[in-house]
C-alpha cells in the first residue's frame, strides 16, 4: 500500500503540475538518451567478451609460431618491394581499368532510355477528357 500515491499528486518520476518541465521542448534530455533501453551491465559484458575474444585470437596467432616449420613446408624466396607493389597495387588498378573500359565500350543502352534532364517530357501524350 505504500506504493500508491495519494489522489491529486503526481506519480513518482514525473514533474509536478505547473513546473516548467511540462512540455517536451522544456524537458532536459537525459544523457545517452539515444541508446534507448540498453542495460549497462549487458553492454559491459558484451565489451568484455569482445575484448577477451580479440585478445585470445591475437595470442593464438602469435608470429612466434611461424618460426616452427611444418612438415612439407617449402617456402620460396620473398617478394621485392617492386614485385609487392606491382602485385597488390598496380595489378588491381589495371584490372579495374580493363573492366570499366569494357563496360563503357560494350554499353548497348540507348540514349532515349536514360533518365536525364534533357529527355524528361512534361506534356502529356494524350488529352484527358472527363
């Protein structure tokens, strides 16, 4: 019975009548209002889980494990700087250029089918009679 407010009083958590917080534009925005009903405990738990998973993945994929050779492992010689740039920078750019060029050259669409400001007709083709 202690939870029930006496008649004529404002419910708990609301502003009393006649206060300046009665309209939405006068009411102050609570901090982090855009998060909605996100529980801080759940957010902390999710962050700890993500950090722990990332740490474990980093520890398990340590570069020190690369020093141990596996059976059948036969690495070749390393790439020079020029070969690396050619393989991972120049080759993708050339491939993109070739594909874009083929698309532009082999484009079969008609000028009249393209929606531009030049071919928009504002007059109706037929007269509407009521």
